[in-house]
């Protein structure tokens, strides 16, 4: 539990860490969704390609958009981009830096999905089984073109009655899976090399500008958080004063309407009077009714000026 | 348990986090409910469509309403909407902001249910199995059947054990076809929802940021004000009850002493705190009377200025004071006839 708490605190320590955490969670979620998803190729000539490529490409787009939505910094960046200039200049380098860091983080989950899909192979087998050259495989060489298309389309479905005992099916399947995995590993290698180069070569170009952009993007983020916290605190104090003022004005109103004895206990005025002068059932009812029917105005200037 | 407590504390740290937490829990609950639910297609021509679409659409509606019910802010919104204007103007933008943020959170669980249902495929397979294109997918050699008979056969596609139309159209072919359509619909739905969410979130800073900041501040304010008012009332009720009960015990003690025709017992000045807390009731008989009286005849909800000061000595010895010299507890300093 201690370790978990430490990890949790580390991730909360700054907003970049939180973004990295969300990015990692989304990548794990992407793998989990793929394993839970029940891939079922239609095994029909016109539908295979659409289904296979659709499963490979549509979820990454949704994951990318999710990555942008869940990232708080994207809102901060948009606000900074669209705000009127006012008294504070806008620095496009900062906005560009924020944009690129958001995009990089949002790209992780879609890339994970595509790579997992390719390494698994089902999508490519489904999409391209109809495009394989039938001459290369014994079982499909001696059939009419229409029949060949039908048979090839059924290759991804192992349990289909036509395909159950077909050895050429396994050959086509292996062939396509080999291509798919080769493609998957190549993409992974290219991406890792690109990331490696980007990280190594970055200090050679514009390091000072980068440090400035990073500092100011953190600053904008922190400033917004603190503004929100200050607003929350302010509204709490405002509400507190408003309610106290309301109770006091009720107390005064009751005093005005009553044939009261001379006010005794002047010495107790310094003490906290929690009852605030409201000491009967009907007075309490009146107070609650007033609270609903006539909420006090949002103006505590008399209270604060005392 | 420590892990849960930490997560709980993090979520409670502010109101929005808490609502996001509830929203996430409902989404997970919705996915779990679907996996636990035992889907049973009726496999009858008239009923399949109703059952399939019913399972697809009715639980999301229930989950949406549940999302509103579990949201504490619904009553706050209703109160703010219906209150008379009084001295405080009403801002429609604040009401709209509150409603939109509640509706967005309530939409998540239904969207999860619909997505999971479509991606799983059982509902669409059940609902639309009679609409499978037999001409393209079926065995061309099979002689045509009358319409009603065809529908009866096709309706049994989801129920593999009783399916008797294997010559007409292979069961696996039909199910694969329907499931493919269902999953395509599912992913398109997911993409559409994420695109909508993205647009809603990203267009706001571009157009209405200032109005948004204002609405957000005042909606938080209304929430905090309501909570603080409840806390203040609870504090007041506590003090009220304390004083009411103190006065009851004192009244009891005085009445009984008067009935026994001797002056009320006075505590010696150095008796200490414990004696003061006894509130003048010091024997079994008196206590029993007090308890009986509390049950039979509760005191009115009306606090008197204290007739007897607290037990540390008298102002006027031997005479019941008409006006209290100096109230020593949290009591009203005047007597109101409102």
C-alpha cells in the first residue's frame, strides 16, 4: 500500500506526470478493449476488406479523440490560443510546444492499438484474404474466378464447413499473418527509432527556446489551477458572509417586531451567540421560509466595510 | 482498504471530481451489468425485433435517469429554477450550465451500454435476423418458401439448437453477417460520440469562455451556499436543542422543589463541574419524574430567558428572580412575541 501511495503521489506531483499517467492508462485500456473485443470476420467477398480495415483504423481515431478529451492541457492550450491579447502578449512558441506535447501523448493509445492489431494478424487476414494470388496456393488454383473469390473470402473463418479441412486455408492464413506481423514489428521499430532520435537530437536544436516554452506552458497550467482554487475559496467566504448577514438581518427584523424587554446581558455581546437571536419554532420557520422565498442579494459590501 | 480510502479521498477533494467518480462507477457498472445479463432471444417472428431493440434501448434510458437521480445537484438545480426571484436575480446561463454538466455526466453510462451491446452483437442479431438477405447469402439451389414460413425459419437463426433452415441459409453465415453489421454500427457509434464530445469540449474555449467562467463560478457558489446554510442551520438546531433541554431540566427541578414546598436546592459555590451538570436533579424520584415528563409532555419549541441561572450561585437568594440578572448561557437576550 505504501508503494501504491508513493506512486499515486508521484503522479499527482505535477500535471505532466498526470498526463503521462492518463496516457499510460489509455494505452492499457486500448490493449484490454482489443482482447475483449470479439473479432468476427464476415467472410463475404465485399465485406471483408471494409470490416478488417475498419477494425484496424476506426478505433484508433476514437482513442485519439479520447486522448485529447481526457487531457486537461488541451483545454488550457485552446484557451491560451483564443484569448484576447489584452495586457499579456501571446507567445506562439509556447502554444506550439503545448500542442505538440498534447498530440504526442494522444497518439500513444492509437499506435498501441494498430501495433497490437498487426501483431495479432486477424484484421489483415480478414481484409486481404480476397486479394491473395490464388496461383500460389494449391487448393485454389483449379477453380473459376468467382468461386476462388468466395473461397478466399472464407479463409479467415476456420469453422466454416467449406474451410474446415482445407489445408490451403492454413497456408493462406500463415502467409497473411507473416506479412501482418512483419508490418507490425517494422512500424514498432521505426517509431522507436524516431522517438530515440527525437530525444537525442533535441538538445542540439533550440534548447533555450525549448526550456522557455516548457516553463511558460507549466506556468499557464498552474496559473489556471490556482485561479480556480482561489475562485472556490472566494465563493466559500462570500457564501459564509452572505449567510451570516442574512441571519443578522432576520435577528434585527424580529427585534423590530417584538415588544421586547430591554436587552439584557450586554456583556455577552462579545461571546459567540450561536442562536443568533432565533429562539422559537415560528421564528425558525419564518427564517427558513424567507430563505426560500426571498434569498438575500449577492452583496456583502456592508458586511465587509464594517 | 488503504488504496480505496486514498482513491476516495482524491475523488472527494472537490465536487467535480466526486461527480466524475460516480460517472465512472456507473459506466463500469453498466458494462458489468451487460456481461451478467443473460440474453435470451425469443426466436419468434413477431417478438425478436421488440426484444432486441428493447434490450438495446430501454436500459440506457433507465441508466440516464439513474444518472440524474444519483447526482446531488439535481435538487439544487430544481430549487434554483423554482425559487421566487425575491431580492436576488436569476441567471438563466447558470441554470443552463448546471443542466448541461449534469446531462453530460448522465449520458456516459447509457452510451457505454449501447456501445457494448452493439459491439457484442447479440441484440442486433436477434432483432434483425428476419431481414437477412437470403438471395445473396443463402443457398441459391433451395426452392423458395412462402413468406411466413421463411420468416419463421429465419427468426430461429439466433437459437442454434432449434435452427432448421441450414439448407436455406447457413447459420454461421447469417450470424457472421449480422454480427459484422452490428460491430460496424457499434464502432461508428463510438466514433460519433467521441467526436461530439471532442467538439463540445474544444469549441467552448473558442466562443464562450467568459460566460462559461461566470456560470461556473456562480454554480459553485450556489452549491457552497446551500451547504453552508445547512451547516449553519444544523449548528443552530444543536444550540437550540441544548438550551431547550437545559431549560426543561431546570423547569423540572424547580417544579418538583416547589411541589415539595422547600426552596430549590442550591449548590455550594465550590461544588464543581459535576454538580453543575446535574442540573438540580439529584435523586431517583426526581429523575424518574423528569423522564416521564419528557415522554408525556415535551416542552414547547420556545426558549425562555433563563428563570434560574446555572448552578453556580444565585443573584437573589431565596426569591425567584423576575428578571434574569445576567444570562450566562447561550440564550436569547429578549423575549419575542412574534
